C-alpha cells in the first residue's frame, strides 16, 4: 500500500518579520528586452541610468549632484593647471630678461673700467699734467651777492 506524504504548512510568520499574508518570490523580476540596436547610444544610456535610479533607493538628485561636483572639480583643476603654466612661462621670460640685463650691466661696467684706465694716457696725449696737490674749495662762508640772489 502506498502511503501519501504529509506536509505541514503553517501560516505564522517567523519572529521579526511581519506576516504579509502572501509569499514573496525569491526570483528576480524579468523584463522584456527589445531586439536590435538603437541608433541613439546616449539616449539609451540615459534611459538605463534613469531606470536604474528609479529602481534603487538613491534619488536622481544625488547622482546629478555627484556628477556636477566631478565636472566642477575637473574644470577647476584644468583652470588651475592653465594658470600654473602661464605663471611658469612668465617666470621664464622674467628670468631671461634679468639674465640679459645682468649681462648688459657687466658689459657696461667693463667698458667703464677700460675708460677709467685709459684716462691718464689720453690726458697726457692732450698735454695735461697730473696735479701735484689736491685743491679744495670751502663754501661754508660763501655769501651770495645781492644781484645773484634774485
């Protein structure tokens, strides 16, 4: 004789879980996918992102804020890098002009030194003689005449 198996079913919920009265499926939700390719890949990607945000608990606003922050950070870093390159270029130009001016000053100083050393020879050729003693003029007691003060 064949004995039928007995099964015990209870409608009570385990502790910590409310009784909904219906059993939930552990299987994932199935969706119908469309065949073929779309020509608008950006629109398809945007549609998938919107569908994903609606199915999750994270609202679309948080994602938009995160993307905005990332774009702002990228633009800010590019602007900062551009300014740094401009400053570097300006610094290089200033350093080269300082170097050029330093060379000009050194050349002028060498010319001045040559002129000072050749001055006594030129004076002798012109018939000048070196002074025997130094001459000083004291202007402390000088008084201007009345005709010169006007």
